C-alpha cells in the first residue's frame, strides 16, 4: 500500500469514529444544574437538579412536590407517582425535550439548561 492510500484509509477510519465520539460526549453530560422550560400552554417551569436528583420543581414560581427521580445519561424521569410524571430526553448538552403525564392528560415541551 502506498503512503497516499494509507493516508486516505486512515482519514476514512477517523471520519467513521468522529460521529461516534460526538454522541458519547452528549451521553456523558451531567444533568446537574438549573433548567427552564415550557409545556404546551404552560411556561415558567423551573427545575433544579443536584447529584442526579431533582431537588426543586416549580411552575410559575409555585413549588411542586417530587417523590422520585430516575437518571440515565440520556434521560431524566421524575414525578410524585400519584399526580404527574415527567421524562426529559437529552437533545444536546444544554437542551432536552419533555413529555409529561398529569391529571389533564399528556403534554410535551422543551427545557434548556442555564
């Protein structure tokens, strides 16, 4: 194999590995921090996560009780088991899509890390 072909081969291999490395970078991001978001007609949602646990969730400044949190590198689920549950799915290091189930049915929205 000539040096030119060897260089092309190495460049092709690196090109295949780069997208895989980028996807792992998103999966390694921490959920910890302050997140703000909205769900369909509701805005002013705030979520604070520390040590892989939802420590504060407010709607329009009013606190909402959270009984459980489940965290994976790509998703975060929390709720109070009886009244609502929400699942955030990471779309980048600082954004997530949201899906909620509550007394009024299902909804969707977005959150952004501050």
